C-alpha cells in the first residue's frame, strides 16, 4: 500500500486534541520545520499560510497510509478539486534532523481578518 509523508503543525501534533488520528502512523520526527506563517483562527485550531517567514513553523513529520490520508482529508475538510475546502493540501519541503523531505501539508490559501499571528510559529508553544 502506498504511503505518504505528512507534516502536522497544530491539533494533530502529539498531546493535541486530534493526535489520535496519527496513533498508528510512524512518527519520523518531532522537531521538524517548514517555511510559512502560522495564525490562530480563534476556533481552537491554527491556520498555516505559505508566506515567507524568517521564523520556521514547528511541527512533526509522519509516514501515513492512503487510508489515513483519507481520514485526515475529512478532518481538514479537504476534497480533491473541491471548491469549498477549508484547507488545501500541498507538498512542501520539510526540514528534519536527517535533511529535507517532501511532505503533504494542509494550508489555507488566504488570511481571514480575525486571524491572529502566532509570533513563535509554534501552535503548542501558543497553548502553554
């Protein structure tokens, strides 16, 4: 069965409310980063925008199955070629302790007015 790499930066990270979605996935790194800007949506979850940022977005890298990817798509309200997606699914370069890897990440395509910038670019750090 085909596997995928996915970078998670918010509620799917260890200790967060949706981490159980990745209980059976292989964690390849807990100290990974990508380029972008993280925002607090005010709804209990973050939004990542692919903007140039001097502060890397912190997250975790997982190896998942095609079935697990379908479950993440549902959670993230993503539908391939969908016109009303909450998030879009793209492939980005993830910096890991073992070098760069290409991985899937869920991003928002535009910032909403009520979003608040997370200066640390780290959802878990914001929550403490």
